[in-house]
C-alpha cells in the first residue's frame, strides 16, 4: 500500500466535520485533521474571490483514493471541490502501519 495525504477545503466547519466523519467511519481514511482559519484567494468564473475556508488533511492510501474522492464529491457543496493527493514518502513506521490498518 502507498500512503497518501489528501487535501480538501470546505466553507463551513459543519461540512468539514461531516466529510471527515464519513471518511473515517467508512474506513476510507485513517484520520482527518480539520484546520480552521485558512484564507483562500482564487479565481472562479472570471473573478478573484477571497474566502475563509477550513482545510482537511486526510490520511489514507492510494488504493482508497477513488473512494475518498467520490465521498468528498458526494457530500460537498462546491461545484468543483479541491481534492489533491500527495504521496507520503517517509514517516514513522508505527504511524504508517496504523494508517494502513485503519484506511
């Protein structure tokens, strides 16, 4: 298994908690951290937006990425939610074993 860190953002804490809980309960992620107080400046439909958001750091495996992506799209309110996965190239062996066994 290849461990990954998936990042996504939401506009409310309630949605962040809903997505995080659904992912962990379905064993699609071992852990989701919700980081409040993030500010996103981006271009959408031709205009620059400046919004407060919550960052989700989702720890999972590459084998579960499609399920994680699908679940985020199923629950998210954004037309195009951010879903970006990066490989975890190194980490504590005990933690990575726990991650694999819980996602």
